[in-house]
C-alpha cells in the first residue's frame, strides 16, 4: 500500500455498501453483499461467472435498484436512483459492455454526460477539447481526439471510456474486467494509470478474472460466490491457489496440468508431428490485415497463434472459417481443396470458429440457452435421420449436458441468453461449436471473461476433443493460456513469422517476437 493509500485508510470510505440484496425473477443474484472501498486504494472484486460482480457494480451505478441494503458515499447514506446521481456523487464506472457511440469521435464520446461549458449560450468545444486533452495526458495516452471510435482497438476503446470517466474528476471508479482482451503491454499501461489514480486519492474497484494481476494490484480483495461474500483479504494474505479455491469453492487443476509434458508427452517429440496435416494453408492473403500466412494444422494438436491486437489473427480465423473470402493463397482440408464460401459451408466441411465478439456475432440474445446451443446442429436433433421433425427433448438434453459440463449458471436452459453474465454467454457460444464435433476448431480468445474454474473445464473439453482427433487453432492474447498448445505460431503485421514448439514458447519469447524486439532469433 502506498503512503497516500495508508493515510487514506482512516478517511471515510469512498463507498460503503452494506447487505445489498438483488433477485431477478425470484433467483437471487446478490445476498447480503457488503464491501468497503477506501480512497486511494485498489479493491478487487472477484468471483466465478454469475457470482454477482456486475450486478453489484450496476447497483452502485444507479443502473439496478437493490431489493435491500444501503450505500454510503464518504460517510453519507445515499440513494443512487440514476447514473446521473452516481456521477454527481463522484462515482464513475467502466462497465463490461462499453457504452461508446460508434462513429462518434473520441472527443464526442468523452464529452457524453459531461456538462458542457458554454459561452454566450454556445457550447465551447475548445474548452471541452482542452479538458479532454489534459485528461488523456494524465495517462500518457496518444489517442487522437478526432479518431472515430469504431476504428479503435479494444484497448483504445477502453481508454476512451476511462477518459470519459475522468472528465468528471471521480472520487471512486469501478472497472469491470478492463484487461479481458488486453495484451500484456496494454495491461501494463493500465496498471500505470491505476497507480496514478490511487496516488491522487481515487478509490478503484477492480473486477477481473486474471488472478495474477489481482494479487499484484490490489490492496484489498473481496470474493463473491453465488451472490455472497465468502472472503475478504488484504495484500499478501493469500496466494494464487488459495484465491482460486476461494473463488471456485473447490480445488482446481493448475494450468500446467494441460500441457503436453504433464500428460506424459514430451513436447520435443509430440506424436502430432507424426500426424498428417488436417488443414494446410499456403500463402494466405485476406481482408486488409492478413498479408501472408502459411502453416499446417495437424490432427489432434493445438496450434496457438500469438500476436498483437491488429496483427491479423482474427481476420485469419475468419478467412479459415468462411466468414471472409481469401484474396490469394490456397487451403487444403484433409488433402482436398478447401475454399469455404460461408461459415455454414465451413461448418458442413468440419471447420468451426468460436468468434471473439460473442455478443454481437454469435448470440441470438432474445433466444434461450437451449436455442443458442443448438443453433449450428439443428439437424442432429431430428426425430429420425430422414424426418424433418425436430426433437425438442433431444435439443434440450444436449443443452443441459453442456450447461452441466461447462457450469453455465442459469435458472433454466429456457432462459434468454441476454440476461446471462458475460462469462456464461461465452460458454454458450463455445458449447454450440463443440457440439458440431468439428475436424478443425478455431477458438478466438476463448476464455476472455471466463472464470478460473470454468477455464479449467474449457481446457478439459478442448483436450478431450483433440484426443478424438480434432485439430485446434487457439488465438489468445493471454500468453499463459498458450501454454496448453503443442506449437505456437507468431503473427506480426499480417504474417506468420515463426512457429515454435511449446517448450520454446515462453511468455518472454512470445512478447519479444510479437513486438519484434532485438532478442528475436
Ligand atoms: N437483468 C437480469 N435479468 C435476469 N438475470 C440477471 C440479470 N442480470 C444478471 N442476472 C443474473 O444474475 C447473476 C449474476 O450476474 P452478474 O452479471 O452480476 O455476474 P458476474 O459476477 O458479473 O459474472 P461474469 O464474471 O460472468 O461477468 C447471473 O446468474 C445472471 O444470469
Ligand atoms: Mg460481469
């Protein structure tokens, strides 16, 4: 804890929430949840998918009304009925789904909700611009105020949201999974920003599934499980394993368990090497970003793809899965020419992509979990192979199987996916594509926003698919996650520059290769 934050311990809490309760349709999401955020400190809020973290934050933000409980801000009891009220109280929020207006500029987005200074009845944009510039300068951001937010990377969009919060000089700020899709360096930049904020006395409520960063950053940690507080800790009180167990409520296997060595296969001589390629890509060029990609994906292996945001990984995945056409190059699937003209065509040939943008690209939000899981496999649910009639019970039992094996937290499989927590939505999308039993499974950032227990379940499922011969292409910005791969390809500026065996693909090497630092071999 910094000197500033130590002295802040005696100051009145920035926010003190006591015994908050909230149910949705009779199902409790929060039960007697209490938490005290002190000025000048980082307080992490952790818990499994659906534990109630976002709900808790939404109550403080005036977006949800609690059924019971009270909130004090700097010692005064308050009712936060609207987001405006929260702002007046000095509370600011960067929610899990960023509410930026596409096609507005960074400046316009930052000005939203800010009481615009006027001169002779006209908005003084030059004053707003000055203010916005000084806010961005506080965290050394090189964002252009005139850039259209739709053209920005995920992390820059997030920084725009942060900029918007800081326009108001908040006393407390809540960040709901900021680093979920950040690269290592982007996350480092955010930690710097957080340090600047706490040094100036701001209290930061920090929600994350990345436990290493939680342990590193936080002065205090509160653990939610099923809407209840099950643990309160101070810096240094507990280690990663203890924190994991507290979140999940049971022991969880270490990531290393999923590595080839740990399951008795040496990565120097992985049997996948003897396997023929399932998918061969030769000099692929696609969209604006994929310039030249050549690789083989072998039966039963997991091939990772490391790269920075914008390096062309997602565009490559889309081309492989028939979502975007190739400009040039060729592909073979099981030795035969493969040029899918749509995702549906790719799925029919056995190539499935679980996309990164799950909410907008993959989910039908006002349909049930049942419907969404079965969306790509309607045919398997026919009563008879030749009959057009669908068997709802077969569809439902398939959905239930995945709800169990991936621990999708929901009231029933008939529930709309719109109201599932972020991580549980991700699991629904994954279940849909696992159910197609693909020859090639492409996962684009599969565990973003997924809790540590469910991650283990996802790796378990992926491994069981590879043992049945499925070849997996795994795109991940989390270099630790790439440890489950047999080989890792590095993509830089649209090109696959290197392919490394697992034992050579440590975090430092990958970072260096992605950024093209001197250490590159
Ligand atoms: N508007 C809503 N209607 C119905 N149920 C809801 C609604 N909002 C949240 N829930 C339910 O409340 C529970 C808590 O959800 P919440 O979003 O707070 O979880 P979370 O801890 O933020 O999870 P994640 O880590 O996945 O983001 C979940 O079971 C979710 O399905
Ligand atoms: Mg959430």
